């Protein structure tokens, strides 16, 4: 059964839809930036144990992604996306509460793995559902790019909120990492609850009869997953997220030991996300002119150059920190926005060609590679420890050099690999007429 293309979202519907993105990436940003120093410095876990725990969490969580994608595509709810928000909310609240507000002081590596697994299971469900929902709202690539662009602005707003609140806590408690972690956790618990109510209530999600597939679902799934364009895009997602995760995992240590400005850590992150909307306007304008793929490559090369300036920036202390964070802010939103828009367009074209709705599976695969990228980025802490950096001991010049080297090389290499894989992506149809299901 051929379904009618949904109309353009009203401004209110677009805002209601996008607001749900606010707590999602804010969660992973908070975990990436605050969990490592909070658990290693305030709660006493060895740095290598925290790094290994984060790697295990993300690898095991990545295994959950294909399951949730298939569950969404094969669900028989009266509406395809809304019910998942309500199912995920209590799990999200429990997991985030356990990670950011542990009930006892002497936590173990096993506790961190278990708590992190709970929050990431909820995060995965919410992220995949939200992105698949976006792709189902329109088959017009330009409109889909618009939806994901504004969605990324909501992501930036959420991260600004979580880091802004942490910055206030840092100011009030003299840079105490426990206060910053608790502030981040409180923000996530509050906003995910409010966003669930708003998005569930005001975003259209009609239940449409399923169209008859032109190809068997197993054949359609194999065709999607083995597509060169889709495969290249998945690896671009992996390395882009590895770059940001590596920077996040080492960010507090870089601020403290290289810039000698730990009190500016949260402030610097806030500067990044204050500048990010300006960058988003630039990348959205460039994407309209150059196309998503070329703009993605340009943004990755820009970010590689910015990170390569780190050895120069650390010589200028707090001023250098704020300058680098502002430059990173310009490039922050481009990668997630452009890769998700490309995935949505590929998925919509696949639906039109095969009749099999695999949008949930497509975004689950992207989230899977996103998680693998997070694990790869967090693993940068392991060679950092091997090279002699340990925040629980005296940090000398050799440890500083190790930190500077890893904090520069790991993100630069990852951004360059992202650009390389983005080059393998072919053209995406400018217009696709799909069967909505």
C-alpha cells in the first residue's frame, strides 16, 4: 500500500520533535567528560580500570544496537515510534541516576560497567527511535537535511545546558569534579523526562499500513548492509566519534596538566557549545551548496587542523584553552548532522527501491559504529597510561609530553580517517519517493 507523503512539519512540531535530542547526546558528552575524572579522582578507581570499563560498556552496548533496530522495524505497536519513548524513560532514569549518583563511595569497576550498561541501553533505544522517526517524516533529502540540522541545534542546546550547569557548579565549588558530575546528572534526569513528554505529545507519528515489499526482507537487509556507500558512511561515523570521544576522555586532564587551568574546563566546554550554533549555520549553508558529502569532508579537515594547533595553544594557558574550544565549537555539529542526513537519505532510497522499511536498522547500524567509535576513542586512555601518565601520582614533564602527544595525534588521525571514508560515499538521490510504513 503506497502511503501519502507527510506534509512539511510546522515550526511547533519541528521544535517538539527536536527537543528530544537535547538529553541524548548530553548524556554521552557528560559521561565522556566527567565520568573518567569523577571515578578516577573522586571515587578512587585506577585510571586504567575506568578506561577498560568504558571500553567494555560501549562494546557490549554496541551489540544491543542491531536488536533494537530490528525490533523497531518489526514492531506492531499502533504507532511506530512513540511507545518506545515511554518504554525507555524509566530505564534511562535508573541508569543515569546510578552513573552520576552512586549510592556508596567505594565503587568498583563492575559497578561502573553495570550502571553504564543500563544507561546506554536506554540511550541506544531513544537515539535509534528518534533518528528513524526523523527519516520517516519526509522523503525529500532537503527537508530531511533541514530536520537533522535543527535536531543538531537541539543537541548543541542540550550539551550547552549540561556543561553550563557543570560550569556553575565548578565555580561554586572551586573546580570540584564531584559537584560537576552531580550537576550534569541532575540536568540529564530532568531534561530527559520533560523532553519525553513534549515529543510524545506533539510530534506526528501516524500508524500506516505496511507496504508490500518488492524484495524479501533478508535480501533487502543484506543489500543495505553491503552497500559501499552505506559501509563507507558507517566507518566515517566510527572515526568521527572516536575523535570526539578521545578529546572528551582526556579533556579534563589536558585542562589541568597542560593548560594549568582546571577551573576553566567546564567554562571552555560551554564556550564550545555557545559558538557551535554559528558553525551549524555555516555548515548548513555549505551543505545546501556543496552537498552533504563534500561538506562532511571539509568539516573533518578543518577539525584536524584545529586539533593540530594544541601544542601551540597550551603555551598560552587559559587563553589558549578558550581559543581552541571556540574553534572546535565551529566544527562540532557538522559531523553528526551530515552523517545522519546521509543515512536517512540512503535508508529512504532503499525503502523506495525494495519496499522494505529498514530505517530503524539503518540508524541502529550507525549507532553501533558510533559506539565502537566511542570505545576506540576511550581506548586512547590506555596508551596514555602505558606512556606513564597517571593522575593519582605526581605528573612530571614526561607524563605531560605523553598527554600532549596522545591528545593531539589520536583525534587528528581519526578526523583524517573520517574524511577518507567520506570520500568513498557516492551520490545520494536529491529526491526519493518512498512508501511510509
